[in-house]
């Protein structure tokens, strides 16, 4: 059964202001010469993942099992470790 596309939640006043300023800075080229611009992102960096969960994350990532149910289980595991 196809999933229905959900609209993102409305942007608050603060978020709208932040988004506007980011777009203005982009238009002015303020992000053009940042260090690492154009370089690929390191998406394998797991420094922010708790050490005891890294192996599980790697297995899930390798097997591409990032379903919402799996992510909920990961969150439950994180909560139980905390």
C-alpha cells in the first residue's frame, strides 16, 4: 500500500526567520568559500553514537534495515542504556 506524503509541520516564527537569513546568506555567497566546500561528506562517522551501540548501528546500516520500527527499537535501546 503506498504511503501518503505528509506535509512538514508549520515553521515557527523563529525558524522562519532563521530560514530567511540562511537563504539571504546563500544568495550573498557567504557559504561559497567554506573549508571543505565541494568535498564529500563522511557519512560513516559514528563519533556521536554511544560506543555500546556502534556495532548494532553498523550492522543495521550494512543491511539497510533503517525502517521506522527498527529506529524505534534503537531509540528504546538508547533509552535503556541512558
